[in-house]
C-alpha cells in the first residue's frame, strides 16, 4: 500500500492494519488544546494506535512529550513501531502490543487519546479489531483510562455522533466530566457524523462546544479544515 505523506513524517500502511483516515487526522490535530490553548502534555498514551498517525501528529504538536502507543494486534503495533522509528520524533515514541483491558503501568499520562472501535460485533471480518467492539467496548475504554489519567489530565476520543450521549453518561459514572465537544460535519449542510469528546476529573464552569466542517463542497476542503491541518498535510494553505 502507498505510504501516507505528511510534511514532516511518512506513515507506511499495510493491508492488515486500519488505514489512515480523516477521523485520525482530526483527533491528531485537535486533541488536548481546544479548551486550554496553551496546554502542554508531557506524557501521552494512545489506545489502539494502528499505523501510529495520531501519536505522530501529537509528537509534532507537543515537542517535549513522550508518547506510548498500544495496540492489541501485533501487525499494528509493529507497523506503528516502524513508523515511529522512521520519524523525526523516534527518541520520544514507543509502540507496545498489549490488550488495554490488562495493561499495567506505574506511569500516568497527561493526555490519553483513542479513535476506538465503535461498531457492534457483526459477521464482517474486515478490520474487525479496529472497527468492532470485540476486544474493547466504550465502558472498558473509559474505566481503564481513568486508572492512568493524571489528576489534571485530558481524555480525548473521536466517536460517532449518535454515541455521544451514551459515552458522556458512562464517563460521568467514572468521575470524568465533559469539557469539550466538537461536532464534525463531513460536508457543509450535511449530517452530523462524528464528535470529538474531551474529559477531565474537574468539572468545568462551561463546556466548550464547536463545529468543524471538513468539506465546503464535494472534494473541496473547507478553509477551517485546511487551517487546522496546515502544519501537517502537504496541501496546506498558502
């Protein structure tokens, strides 16, 4: 498969690992600094790192951070390790093959991120671990993230819009409060498809809510998307 090229790094891909997609790019560009623009994470954990693209974007955005990517699939963990090693940020990045439900670490993290599997288990075998909640469901993701989040840390995910209320409710049950909600539309005037949700232990005075539209018309990126990814995509703003 063709590698995915950004300005400062290349992501090699594989037919056995979920490909680079817009969801990952959005989370990599937006996680951790919407409600706190000067936020600086020093330790970052990605759950289900796949190719490693989100962690690589965060390594670029947070130049002092150390990043750990976990994936239950050996093919993904190995591919992420290869992409980390080939990047300018290699000394700060590590990939581990591990089941997050049984993951153990003495270290806690300033930022925990995930583009998690969200389809119910079904008969499709295509990208099953990456797409279906076979090995990790939302409640397990939330409960285990709480264990490793620093007291002032941020937990950030991108999920289908229809799952947002459920995810917020389950997070509240575990002591996490919603601080940021970014509603993502694929095209101007279209249907709300995705949301980025961010949580912390301290309840905010007000939840930051934003709208992001990816395309202003078919195959024409919006100005806000180009501006957001200007430091990453090769087709950046002039």
